[in-house]
């Protein structure tokens, strides 16, 4: 399915390594150091990428003769900068359209990238954005992921193998066995899913995404105009939520107050499983080198083909109003960024991973896990959570309901969770769009 809604440091030593970069080109590319026609103007979205982008642009120009200009918008000002720059006679040839709202506003300015050399470099379609007519408006150039982090060493110490976990039933069997023997083993299954502000997003934002994602598969992708949801997969959300809170090193009744610091509980070896994302890889892997990330298994049919929750709002678009020479020069430059070994390595060092077949391998193990699932034909669970309306109010009501359920896991209290989850969406959407 084409997702129309979306689809988070190079220093002087790295620059020295870039001195031998040679353009690979794409289409009628200008590789091999030959001077070519056209020029590139990249309006960069990520301030942390600026130093790398400037260095790579200079090296590409040195190798090919193609002028590459990089302008980086200040944090939080990209849309204003884009509006101002697009009004100029020499407008950006490469810019960002990162979500469904951007497709509506800027889609007419974007070249259809279908069949281009840069599309041919993709390793997955999961991070591309399409308009309602099916035009490939923009393409993700990096992404983040989240799921269940698992300590393979502890799982092995408990007499299991991480590879035996392939769906909810196998996850449940392993987790419940470990929890039942926690005193003997010296560690538990899950770390806390605290409901204070420092950690509640793990279950009211990220874990909630499994319900939204599977609902999308039935009814179509969420957008900013999704005014209500059905809650068809609330039982699956409950499956995994119950497994976590009832097989944890913290009692469910103690989750409301927070303060358990689940990251420390995990890194100190108190439990095998932890809900988090790729941004925590370096810290977790330093303390527990055998960490892997597995999907949100929750009892949905066919979930043995599930991958991780992956998403981005970092998506490249090429200006349809640029000259053909500048469009081609821009595509050639994009291909070089994601396929040249040293250029792509510099990008990966800064961005974590590139979803392109010939890009350098990521050093982030969780992102490599995400890529491995994709390479094995597993589906990507996209970030429908991004469309939660009035997000702070919506999640606060869900926290309140979950706290009541944690203290008394009755059917009535779960029905209140369902109401906050499903009816709360409609209520908050109406409030946000009044």
C-alpha cells in the first residue's frame, strides 16, 4: 500500500575521509569528475546536518563542476524559509515535503519522482509520500524506529532464545515464564511502563500506534482530517499492555507515581524487555551489548511478518519548476549522496540510516534491525500516532484511564480506557477543529 500520509557528526576527521569522493551520478549523471550542466540548490531541513551537507556539496562540486548550494533553515523556521525562497527567481531545486499537510500545500511544486534514478536507489517504499493522484511527491531520506528492545543475553540465561519470539503467543510464553521465575533468575521480563510525563508516552503514544496502524490497514491511512477512529484493535492493544504491566519488575499499582527510570532498570539488567526507540541505541548497547529490537507483537493475524514502527518527516522533493538541467543535476546529486560509499557514510553518521540499497550500513543496531525486517519482506508499521488530535489533552485522558485500570484491572475500568482511546479521539478532534 502506498502511504499518502508520511512516508527524529561529521568533523574534520570525517572531512579528511571525504577528499576522495567521486560522483556516481544517476540517469544522465555527471560522474567521474566531468563538468556538467545544471546546478543544485538544497534547502536543508535539519540544522544538525548542515556541516556535513556543506562539506559534501563542496566536494561534489570539486569532483563534477556542478554548483551545489546548501541553505539550512534555522530550527522551527523551515516553512517560513521555504515560502520566502520559493518566491525567488533561483528557488530551491531540492526541498522537504515531510507529511500529508505538506503534500497538500507543496505537492504542486514537486516533480513526480516515479521512474527516476533516485527512486531506483530505494530499498523500501515505506517512507514515500504520494498525492491523491498517485504522484510520488517526496521520498524519505532517513528515519527512526521504535518497538520492544530485548536483551538477548538475559533471555538466553532464562533458557530461551530471542529467535523463538515470532508473534504474540511466543512473546507471551517467554515473558510469563521469566516473570514467574524472576526471584530465581535475578531479573524480570519487562521494565516499568511508568505513567508520569517522563515515560507515559511509551504507552499512550508509541504503544497506541499498533491499534492505529492495523486500523489503517482496514480503513485507509490516517490524515489530519481523520475525525474519528473505530478502536477495532483495542483488544490487541490490551493484549500487549496487559503482558507488559503484569510481567514487570514494578507492580501495576505503582506505575501512576512514576520515578522508576525504566532505562536504568533495563541497562542495569533488571529486566529483558523495554519499550523505546532507535534514539536510545548507543546508551542501551553500551551497557547491554546484546540488545535487539523486535516488533509490537499483539495477536494480530499474520503478525509474524510484522516489522518495526518506523517513520520520518524528512522527505526530499525536487522542484517541478526548475529547469530540466537543474532537475537532472539535483537527481544526480541525490543519487550520489545515497550511493557513494563515503558520501553515504557521512550521511549515515549524521542521520542514523538511509533507506537506499547502496547506502553505507548504519552503526545503529536498532535501525539495522528495522532494515533487516524490511529486507525479509516484513511490513513497516508507520507512525499513525502523529495524527493524535490535541495530543496533550488526548494523552492526559488516556493516562488517567490507564491509571485507574492499573490499580483495578476490571472490565469496567478497561471500558473507560477504550472510551478515552476511541471517543477521546473524536472529542479532541472536534475541539481542535472547532
